[in-house]
C-alpha cells in the first residue's frame, strides 16, 4: 500500500488540488445564488439580463 502511495503521490496531489478548486468554485456559485446575485457573470450589465437576479432588479 505504501509503495502505491509513493508511486502515485504526484497524481494524488494534483487530484486533491483540482478537487479543492472545484469545491471552492461551487461554494462561490451557491453563495451568489443564495444572496440573489447573478451566478456565473460579473454583474447584470455583463449578462444582458439573462440571469434570474437581473430580471428581478438586483
């Protein structure tokens, strides 16, 4: 088992970093949606009003 971990340590570390970045991205998107902001865009001026929050005037 230890030989497997040492042989694949770089792959495991890269996977952990990618998993962490994806988790932070999902967390930020959920936080934006809960606060009523546009998720995935930089404000209502940048999305042409296609976000739900932009239609309600946020």
